[in-house]
């Protein structure tokens, strides 16, 4: 096992995955996402801290924690993506790889979803791959750590 875990952070409304607009986000729940991510991370010997919050400040605190306690961050900031300067600034201080994940292809959707305050701070951006995007996010972190 790598000493530090990957932080997988989820923003507002992602706790409702599975029932929220399944035609956009699919039928899998966040618990399914967590199980998949843990399995993928294990193939690299990586542990996972998996969190979700509907509160911006809580996400900022986890990002600050990740600076010293994570080997990388996979983050779906959800709606906060499109307006949170606080998340942008918190990520700016992180030296670990950061992968921004969106389940849906935000670029195919409403114009307000085309702006991301997170992408300028991200090592990689994955959108439209469904929940598989989270596993790809772990792959990218592992690649940056030289584990693949
Ligand atoms: C999302 C896309 C965002 O625009 C939206 O606000 C979400 C989920 C996605 O995973 O596709 O809550 O981040």
C-alpha cells in the first residue's frame, strides 16, 4: 500500500446519484461509485478516502487536508465547478495531481456548465464517461505517481 490515500471528493447533490435524472447521470448510486473506485485503487495498492458534501466549505476543508494527507485528488465538484472561487483557490495550493471528473458531458449541456473554475487547477479533466470517469481519475493519479 502507498502510504497516502487518494481523496475522492464529491460535491452537492451527488448523494442522490441513482435517482437524480438517470437519463443524464445513470442508475448507479454513489455507493456503487465508491466500490468501483476502491477496487480500481486497490490494483495500484492505493487506499481511498471517499467523501461527499452538499457544502462548499466542507469540500474546501477536505482539499486543504489533502495537501498533506493525500497522494492525489479525484474530484467531482458538481455544481460548485461552475462558480466556486473558493474551490479554485484551495486546489491552487495543492501540489498533488488533481483530476476533475464529471459523469455527464458538461460541454453538451447548458452554457452555464461550460465554465469550470476547477479545470485551470486540474492535471486532467474527464467528462461524459459516466461513473467510469472516477476510475479513469484513479488511473491518472496512479500514472502520475509512477504506478502504471
Ligand atoms: C456534474 C455536472 C454538473 O454540471 C452538475 O451540476 C452536477 C454533476 C456531472 O458529474 O456531470 O451536479 O458534475
